[in-house]
C-alpha cells in the first residue's frame, strides 16, 4: 500500500481508510509538525487533518513529529513514493556517540572564542549546532554515493565552527585569525575572518576522504550561492561523466536571507537547466527564526522561510534542530534523494540563536521574551546526552575543552596569518597581480588558418534545412573568411572562439538570448527549419577540439554572472563569458561585480578570467538601452584588478578575446560591445588585420599625420567622428580610439600624442553625459601626459538618467556633440 501514488490512490475506490487518512497527513502534516525547540513557532492544525483515530495517530507520528516534509507538490509519482517510503518505513540507526561529540565540540569551540575574544564578532552557531552532525551525515552519505568533494557555500553563521568541525582545519588556525597576528601583510586588502574560504579533508567513518571546499564569501547574503554552483559545475565538467557524482554542492542559508534575497530564486531556477545543472544542490537553512533583529512575521509573507523553494518540484524537509537524530536522518535522506533523482533538496532546520546577531549585540532589547526563554534553555549537547542516556558527557566536555584551550594558547605562535586555503593545481602557470610586458601573447592567425576556420564555421551538413536568412549570413561569413569581404564582429567572434577550441581551449558563453544573439548577430546554433535539429559549427571544427558551449541563460543577471564567475574560478584554462542583453542591465549584477569580479583578488587572492560582454552605445533607444556604465567599472579599477576595453573594430575584438584566453595573466575582462556597429562597414576589418597584429590599446589615426586638433574617444562615437570629419573635408583633426581604458595605456597614448606635438586642441569626446562615461577618469590622466597643453572635453550635459527617451532628441544631441568636437575651442 505504501508504494501507491496519490493519483493511484484517488482512482482506487477500495482504498482503505488508512490510506485516506495518511494521504491527508502526507499533504498537510508538515503544518502541524513540532518544529521549534522553544515552542514560539506554533504548529497549525489544518481542518482536513483528522485528530483522532488509530490511523490518525500513526500518520501523525510520521508526519507531525519533529520532521515535517513538503513533497506532495512534486508531480513525479516515483519521487513522491520514494519519500513516502522513507518517511513511513523503518528509521535508520544513528551513531549517537559520534553526534554527541560533535555537538560538544561545536558548542565548546564557541565558548572558548567567547571567553578568549570577548567583544569580537564570530556569529556563533549556538542554537543550531545540529548543523555540525547534519553536515557530517551529508558527507558520510555523499561519500557512500561516490562524492570526493563537497563544495560548500555559506555565510557568516557558524562558519568558523564549520571550518574546524567539518573542514577539519586546526582550531589554532582560526584562533590565530582572531589574534590578527600579521596585519601588515594585508594592509588595505584581505577580508574579515568569517568570510575567508577554506579547504580541508574530511575522513569518513569507513576511511574515505572527502575534500571540503568552503567558498570565499562576501557579506552580501546569498551572493555566494550562484558562485558555489558555478564552481561545482566547472569541477564536474573537468571530470566528465562522473562529475555530478563526485562533486556535491551544499548551500547553507540563513532563514531571513533565504526568504528575502532574490538571488536564491535565480539560483534555484536554473537547477535543472542543461547549461547550469549540477545534478542537485543540497540547501540547508540554518533557521534560527530571526534575522538580526527581525522576526519571521516581518521577514516573509509565508509561514516558512523555505516557501520560495515550493515553486520547484523539490522536497522541503522541515526539521526540529533539537531532535538531532531526526536531523541526521533527514540529511541522509536528502543526499540519497539528490543522488537518486539528481534534484535539489531543501532542509529547513529550525532552532534558535543563543546570542545576539553577533556577540556584540544585546538581543534582550528587541526580543526580551524570546531571550528570556533562550537564557534558561540548556545547550543542545546536554539535552542530547540526557535523551540518549550517555553518562560520560561531562568528562567528554572536560577533555575537549582542554584540547581547545591548548589550541588557543598555541595560536599566538602562528606567525603568518593562515589563509586556510590551497589552490588547486590547475591554477599552476596562471598569474594575477600587476600586468607585466612578459604576459603579452601573439594573437594573430595565418591566412590559411583563417580560411580553413572560416570554411568550417560557415558550413553545415548537406541535408540540413537552413533558414534562408541564416544561409545568407553564412555565405557572407564564408566570403569574410577568405578575404572577399571585410570581417564583421559576428564573424570575428566566431573566428576567435573557433580558433581557441581548435587549440584545445574550451569556450563557455551564456547570456540572455545569446545563442542567436540579441542583435541577430551571433547565430552560434543553427536550427533545421523542418525538424528543429541543432547544428553548432563551433562544435564541428576538428576531431580533438575542446568544447564550445553557448547557452541562452535564464532571465537573470546576478545569478548568471555569479555562476559564470564561479565557473571561471575552477576552469582557468577556459574562456568563460557572460553576456548582458543590453549593457544597461549589468547593474542588476552589481553585487557580484563589486564583491567578486572586482574585489576577489584583493580580498581573497583569488583570480578569475571571466569576461563580461556589455552592449554599449548611444543610439536613441532610451535610458535603459544606451549605457553599460563605463564610469562604474572605471571607478572600481585599481591595482590592475581587471581590464576594461571597448574594441572599436572586429579585428580588435578578435585579438582581445584571444589575448584573454592565451595570456597567463588571469584577470576579469570587461568588454563594451557594439550594437549598431556590429554590421557597420567602418567597424569591419580586413582579413589581414587578423594575421599580422595583436590587440592595440590605442588605435592610431592613419589618415591624418599633422593635426591641429586631436580627438580622443572610445567606441562608436569615434566612427561617427570619422564620418563627420569626412563630411567636413577636414584634414587637420586626428581621431584616436582608446580601445583599452584600463589598465591605462599610458605609454601608447603618450607615443600617439607625441606624434601630434603641433596639435593645439586635445579633446576627450564622449557620448555619455558629463557625470558618466570615461571623462572623469581620462581627463586627469590625459592632462598628465600632455603637460602644459590644455585638455578639453565634449560630452552631454550632466544627467540623472543615462539618456533621453526621444530618438529625435538623441539625434539632435548627437549632431551637436559631433559638431562641437570639430569647432569648440573652450
Ligand atoms: C544582502 C545583504 N543585506 C543585508 C545584510 C546585513 N545582514 C547581515 S546578517 C543579517 C541577518 C541575516 O539573517 P539570517 O539570514 O536569518 O541569518 P542569521 O544571521 O540569522 O544566521 C543581515 C540583515 C547583508 N549581509 N547582506
Ligand atoms: Mg536567521
């Protein structure tokens, strides 16, 4: 009977009363479960649940005990049946001795920190210390399923405890961080101790090793989620078919953050998608029923913080954090479920928070009654020892305490601040830090290579029914490849990708509508118009080529960029790109940019070569389709933390992409990409430009050698300036494109400006308003280069919004800009 599904149950009229009653409990029992150790979160008894009767008692024991499971919303009957059998069948054994030791260790670790470093923030785990036996069980079960690494993303709560109890780092290392033994080594950089990543080795009871990788985490709650999943995916991809089995991601969330942060929904949403799946993530909400000073009724409209996960067809296990055996069994079930169905699982473990949000807060001001109850509540290990009938708990406490105190007294002798982290060896050979000339690489290809690639990239199987528009595009690309037609950006990009995968360098690009390309420019995946079969020329270049994967992403910026950043962290050999639909939407991913892309190396010494493709340019499409916010990236730029470029023609784009993949200098690359210029003849390049040059940070002006005026600019406006110059029959104005804004190409610019030592007017021209664009960044730098010559600027008036909404107003403004660039003298 227990193996029947609900739909079967509905059809089976002879079905017993028992099943009818059980079914009600399977559906609604979680609402009446006993989940809060302190009893503030009251069970609700839905009207449809019978209270009395033999079956009701039996069903109530299973579904309204200290575990409440939401699973009836899962449409797949096999999955529901699996959970039902595990819940209703015999319960597996728990090693209570081991669990007690873990609880004592977790509690005492916090206690020693509390006593020795009073008034320092540590974000104690006390109240949800069952997290330690839970993660322990997750590791034990995962190891049995074949896991070799747990990729763990978590925020502040209990992180230090997890580093010691789970990642098995020596407690003295964590204590040493409290001593702050070597502040000089991190002046102006580094991060607080409860954000640092850690690696370690967990050894299971049967002696198997599981590597622990705790991902470095910013304060921005949940921002680490997509990064952790992306990192896991990269590790899985490197491994091949058994990747999902070997690498298991675990995300530990706070209750308030899980309910409140949209990036959680973004990350859950791509769990089953081809480009993003990791075969299931385990989510644990370390639910202390509070977020700083905010209680659940102020924090989410739903009864449970986990509600957001209900839109997925995944189970949610609510469990009382003080029934440690139940917590352990739920952990076991969750991992088995993940491995069986390759699905995400949520464990909502409900406890409390022993102290204030951090240990310097007094929670009795905001939650006086709750904290009165907490004060009187014994630590979990005491309750557990008593329930389990383990009598030597006190002597275990003394032994463990002595051990920790000894470790603490050693901490001062650790003279170098521990990093708690080792780099995986696939990072060997890649470097960060400041740029050095020796990192330069040759990026051109021979004419034969280009012709061959061009051929491959513009052909498809003979029986493939191609769309007539795509056919035409491919015919044009074939002509571009053999020099009969100038090469446009779309072809330049595919040549760059094709040449890289041919050389064994994987390429992964994702973004909204990126397979076709927002501007109809990419067409990386060809579709047969009769059967929708796919053909990807980039995957059909040569036998031993690397993977080329181009995915349409979900409609997400932060979640997807976080994923790609994470991917780049564990795949330095690959070219990993995220494309914004329009560059304007990049600000939805601002937290990921600020916290990881820009600051990751500074804070954690972690490198990434992720590429951001951000369509940029003022083309009369309104305030949200004009600007990728060049100014924001320039403001973040320091100590060569990333590269900011705007390639002004197709060949420049080609060389830039290849440079990024081929150089051993691993830095994020921000590329402002074209829109209308994608097919503009002025931005197309001769095939020769793909052979005999590299990326140039400054494009010289080949037409004007003796100039009275030098216009400096970046991107589309430069081409418009050239047109304007032609229209004016002007032969005394030179136009220089600055294609690399950062690191600042001082030597190249100096050389170019020296060629025009007679020029009186040096002008920075931009289409962005005065408070945006590269103006604030370029002016002081240009002034330094030109010495006593004045540097002027042409730009739109300051504006609160990037552009006008009127296409006509835009055109008038643009005309004025172009005209002023040639006439203004002030
Ligand atoms: C995006 C973001 N907003 C606000 C904060 C400030 N903040 C830090 S912890 C916290 C409360 C978190 O509550 P919860 O998620 O329940 O975790 P807990 O501290 O209770 O474990 C807040 C608001 C932050 N770190 N990140
Ligand atoms: Mg909380």
